[in-house]
C-alpha cells in the first residue's frame, strides 16, 4: 500500500499516511465528530465563564476562554466557508442562516453599541465593557459569515442544477 | 448490508488470500474483509480494481441478485 520507496517510521496522530480509502473515511468521520464536540464544548465553557464574569465572579482562565472562543469561531467560519464553496452545507441550516444570521449579527452589533453608549454615559466604561463588546462583535462577524455562506451554498446548488439542465 | 459472497468465492477460486488481494488493489486486508462482510461499500474505482485483479466483471462480483 502507498509508495513503499518512501516508507516512514513515524507519523502524526492526524496523518493519513498509509491509510486506504475506508480508513480515511472512518478517520474523516471521527475528525468531524471530534471537531463538532470541541466547538460545542468551547461554546458551553465560554458561556459559563462569561456568565460568571457578568456576575463579577472572576476565576482564572477567563481571558484564555476568550481566546479559545475566538479560535472556535474562526474554525467554524472556515468550515462554513469551505462547505458552502462545494454546496454541501446542510440546506436546512443554510436556509435559517440566510435570515437568522443577518438578524443575529445586527442584534449583536446593536447590543454592543448600546453597551458602549450606556456605560460611557454612566461613566463605567472599563475593561469589562471591552470584553463583552469584543465577544458581541466577534460573534456578529461570525453570524454575517454564516449568512453569506448560507446564500453561497444555495447559489452553488443552483449553478450545479443549471449545468445539469443544459447537458 | 448483505455479505459479498461472490467476492469471497471469486477470490477463493483463484486461491488468493485476502492479504494478497489487498496488496494487488492497494488497500488493507481489513478493508477487503469489511467488503466481504458487507460492512463497507467500496468506491467505484476500488470495485473496478478488485474486478480487474480477479479477472471478473462488476456484475459478477458487485451486482446483487434480486
């Protein structure tokens, strides 16, 4: 199997060196499930830490949670961008994303703006405000990407259907 | 999924082991075993490679009799 003239003695845990089509398929399924679990776990932990932060319960790793949350959003955005490029994004998700994503994004920006205005007027604008506004804006950007990906997914499917009809 | 007994008998007719067939079509022995047990649906490319290795057609090995 594979090019035996270049056999290796080591390979990383995610390497597909030496795997055949069935093994690669199983690995891909495991990887996808792992990615999903990781995203949901990070989102859940971030939500809990943010809730604690809002109630002024400061515990270690809250800043690290923000970094993990950002990385998670980037990962999910890349996933949606790549899947929509091939038109394989879940169509029900795409449909809800086209409007839901836009509405959620606008609401998050509005929430961030209101937060800034209210805290500035009250004179309580501080680091806490920056963190909450940052989370709102990051999530808003992801929601807009989600909306765009939903639309692109349907466009790719429509273009593929037109190509088939022309043949 | 049903077992692929045709593949097993075609392989046995040539006195070929699962390992030998696996090496011929560049997959693992476990994958040949999974195909014979009906646990894995191979791609069309792998199906044609297997048929070529056994000197059979797709109908002979992978067509289900109704």
